[in-house]
């Protein structure tokens, strides 16, 4: 019998590929596009009714998981709802391929995805009055892996990152940028796709790191205090916070007991495939609390060269 995680990675993409064209036409609605690296790239931008072009406005980038699309990420995360309440702009960029993914494995395509996000930011900053010091990136699964990539390749533009059930296929040490990057992470202990304890699933050619170890290493990289603070914030959720970090780049991990490969507090995914969705914590609201007062810091001593990262 194929394990659920293997089914999601191996069988599900095949099934999705068979209906991808129809799904894209019916569901994958976007309202913006640019040419980047010679390819048309798309995104969905949401502007709150309160937007005032005379005032610099924060921007949140939210990236879908593998085999998903911008409108699905908007629905799943509910970032647009919070944007209307808090007055910031949200953009949901699209990956490439069928099914759509973020290329966080291969060097050439990785650089193209990074350039697309950078080009998209250039376009949005020309169109809207974006506060260039308050741009934040987040994503789920493969999109969470892309948020990590951006933290290391666009740190001069990204003020903080948020990860949900992140599929980290690159080691934390892959990041050669010197700039401390604030990070908030949410991960369920019963995630059937990206195991909380790390390891490799049957039939899946990816080995994932232990979540707590990966976060601890990122905190060390940010030069945080060695001993984190743990607290229970909900019946099924604990918070581990690393403080005293360089440039205030705190690192926070929310562990969801029994949580699946889902967005806590967001719209649920099919439980049979992805596990339970916590209703005791709202990842989007908690992420915004973490993001909202953080700003891009001064340039690091050394800049990262994405062409050299493998």
C-alpha cells in the first residue's frame, strides 16, 4: 500500500496533470502578468478598499504549494480578508509547469523564479505606492520553500518570511547571505507530506530535515540567544521563540499537535490526503503580527550570488 505522503507526491501530481489544463482555465484566474527571463509570468494582486496612493503601503507575497495556483492560495490562506481589515496589499504569484511548482531544486530554474519575483516587485512598485521597507514573503509547502529561497536571494527587499508546512529541499546552510532574516514557521506533527521529524517518505526522492532542528539552525544563523522560550498558546499548539537575535531577527516556530499538511486557521484541504486543519490558531493573523513592524535592515557585509548556490 502506498503511504499518504507518497500518494500526494507521486500519484496525485499525475492525476492533477491530467486535468491541469481544464483546472487552469476554470480556476487559475490572475489579474497581472509580466515578461521575465523571456517567459510570461502571472500573478494575482489584491488591493484593499482603503488603499491610499498617497501613503506607502506594506506588501505581502503569498506563494502556493506544488500543483496549486494563486486563487487557491488566496482561498486557502485568507490573506485578502486580513488585508482588507489591516490595509496592506497582497500578491499571489504563480509558479510554472504542469502542475505548477516553484523550482527550488534546480539552479537555473531557481534563478528564474527569483528573478520573476524581483521583476514582479519592480512592476508593483511602479503601479502602487509600496512601502519598500515592508515587503514580506510567505508560502505553504513548496511555496514555503520558495519563501526561504527569497530570504537568501532578495534579502535587500524582503523584511521577514513566513513558512507553513514548508517543503525545505535545501539545507539552511545553502543560504550564503549575511543579513539576519526574521522567520515564523508553522508545522503540524502529523504532516503526511513533509514529516515534522524529517526523513524520506516511501517512493518520494526527497529527504526533509527535522523541523525543530532546521529552525534551531536558522536561529543560530541569526545569532539568537541559544535557549528558546516555549509556551502553550492553544490546546493543540505550542510556540517556540528565539529572541535576542542580530538586528531583531527573531525566529518563531508554532508546532501544531496532530496538524496536517494544511494552513492553520485557513480553509481546510481534503483531510484524507493532507490531514487535519487546526482551528485553534490562525497562521495568517499570527504571521501578520510578526511581520507588520519589521522593516528591511541595512545591507549586509556580503551579497549573495544565486548563480553560485547549488
